[in-house]
C-alpha cells in the first residue's frame, strides 16, 4: 500500500487559474514538506511543516500556499497559475527536528500550465 | 549557504562494470548527506545516508558511499551494476545551520545513469 498519496498524478491547468495539489501520508510522521522539480533544475525545497505549523518557507511567491487540515495532510494551493509553474511537485514526510532523518517522498503530481 | 554539486550530468556504464558518481558539497555546519534514486516515472527513494561515524556507509542494492570532510565529498559507488540501476541519482545535503528545525534538503542536479548490455 502506498504510504504517501499524492493526487492527482497529472494535472493540466490554464494560465491564471487555481489548483490544489493533495498530499496524505500514512507513516505516522509529524513533519511534511513540498518540493518542486522543474525541467533542467534540481529539486527545490518549498515548504516544511512540523506538527501542522509552518517551519520554513523558501518560496518567493505568495501564490503558493500550503494547507494542513489534518496532521497527516499537507495540500498545496497554487493561485494565478503561470506557465513557469509547470513542474512535478513532490510531497515528503519525516520525523521532525532531525536533519538526518530520512524523508520519504510521494510519487509526485505533474502540473502543466498552458 | 549550502550547496551540492554533481559534476556528471550523464554516465553510461556497461552491465557488470563498476560505477562511481561524484558529489561535492558545501555546508556551513555539520553536514548530513544522502543519496536518493529516482526511477523513471517514480518518486525518490533513499539509497543511503551519512551523519557521523564510519565514513563509508552501506546502502541498499549494493551501493556504498564514502564521506570525506577534507574534500567536502560524498561519492557513491557500486561494484557491479545491473540494468535495473538505470535511474537518476541525487546527492542531497541536510542540516548545517538550520538547527534541525527546517528539514530542508538541498539537492544536487542529479546524474542520469544508463546501464547498457
């Protein structure tokens, strides 16, 4: 059974629209993260949450807003979508407070903005 | 600022041959280092990690890596590759001056490994 679920797997959106990427983890972790993998760029850290509180935000734009409705959920809302937002977005989780703790990654959501 | 450099974007190796992937890191604090692998159309999986102790760490599927503080390196090795090892390999850095609060991982650019028969 998948331990980290990301929905949808593929997403196509038009410029200016808004989308929500879903992430649920069933590993019992208290820290969750979002990363972005754009073409020809390394994976980039976006956000980290610990016990449903924002710990770090490395995203320059306020168009990206994480939402944690439950302990094991961390969704990502993206507003006013732009073609440059096209990327694969990965959710991850780990035990919090340990920099050497393994982060487990979900399968990703591939977003294409036309 | 933390950074990771993987100088080889692509590596092609014959099945059964040995493999070494290079990784250099820069960290202002104690580095915690990982190698992750991404198989086609899949998420990332941890191969191995280093945070202290013996500089040679063993991972899954016969992979090992060697940490060198003097060279700021964390190279990955495998003695004999299989066709199923074809994937993208990422060297990853955590820790440093975050105090364990952020959990931010810094990724290298990745090395695409192709195993040919």
